[in-house]
C-alpha cells in the first residue's frame, strides 16, 4: 500500500485482523515521507510485517522512475529507523531455503545448516552459514515472485523499457475481472519468452510485458499425513485437482465436519467431497478442491 493512502488502506485491512498499533501508524506516516526524501524515491510502499521471536520486521519498498527494476527494500523494528536490505540473488535464495523455523528478530543472527553434497561419487557434509538479514531478503523476494499481482493494464512499459503506472487505467470490467489472463505477476518475466511467435503476436507489447496468471503451472499435491488416499483421488478427474484435505474421521464425523466447514465458508457442496481411506470404509477424509481446470 502506498504511503500517501496508508490510513485508508490500513482501515481496509483491519477487518481481516491485520492491524498496527496507533504508535506504529503515527510513526509510519512521518517516517515513510522521510524515507522517500532521504533515498530519493518516487513512491514508497508499506510491504508488510514479518514476525520474529525477539522482534518484528516492518518492511517497506521504494521505487524510482522504473516501478519494477528500481525497487529497493528496507526494514525497521520501530517504524522510525530504517535500514536497506541487500538485493536478493539466486545463491542467497537457495541457501536461505535450507533454513526452517521462525525468524529470531536479530538481523545479525547466523543460521548453521549442514548440507550433504555429492562430490565425485563421495558424499561430504558441508556447513552453510546464512545470516538472518539474507534470509529476510530471500523470503521477501520469494513472496514477491509468487504473490505480487497487478491487473492487466495498470502498468505500461515505455519505449525506453521503463515501467510506469498507467494514468489512464480505470480498473477492469466485470467480465475481465473474472479471467486469469487479466492479471499479471509483477516480477521479472520468465515464461513470457517461452511463448510461440503466434501467441506473442496477439499480445500488446506495452501492456503484456509480464507473466500472466493464465500461464502458471498449477501443482497437484496432497499432505504427507494421508498416504493411504486412493491413487485415483490424486489424479485430475473431471477437470478438477484435489489439493487439500482434512483429517481422517468416521463417516458420521466426516459428514458433520463437511457441513461445519461449508457453513464457515471453507468450501461448498460443488467443491468438496468425502473420500474413504480404508477398504472397509471405516475411515473417511474430507477433500476440498481449490482449483478448476478448463475442460
């Protein structure tokens, strides 16, 4: 959310339980303007908050002329003193992915991880040190790659290759808002260059310069705690992927769970079903289908 409209956006997010204390809100309204001036940003966005055991990281991102390539990330513990994070690299992300567990809240904390590597048919143990500041940078970058999404047409690319906000964009129509192709990943494009020449001919260069959600490869998975689920459940049946399950129950308990979950908005009769786990149908599992593939 932009610093200029921070009070309004914080009010919108508070309905979901995402709130900041009055002290932090007041500090942000002052400090974000100072961040913009000191680092000479055109815009400053409040990215979010990363919870830690000893302290929480407040994250903001600033952009220069180019909204995509010139993005820099800063963090703070008190919403007043901000420190610049180093840019994320592929090596940094790979090492940070080895670390599990919560953040400590100390940027200088060193994680130690022993990695088993194969070298000339010999397996050796190698210690990998990861600084929490690097892990924080990698985590933010991974979240941006997966979750940073914009509506198609909200940003445009100029002939000089710079990404700017489209001042003439007034939002998507009701019809277009329901289509995946109307949304783009606001990160460096990866799959765009893999499209055929014929498919690229139908794209508008100034708008379709990012990866579309329509091109995402959706993975089908089941939790490891349910190894006895029949194999046919794990396949795409009738154009539907089963991707989430609840615990195992008796049939009566499963039916009760299904009704409770549906009433809470966790599913609907058309998107949930009960699957037997055992051959004698003594145990059942409640399965929710969270994605529908085009038939």
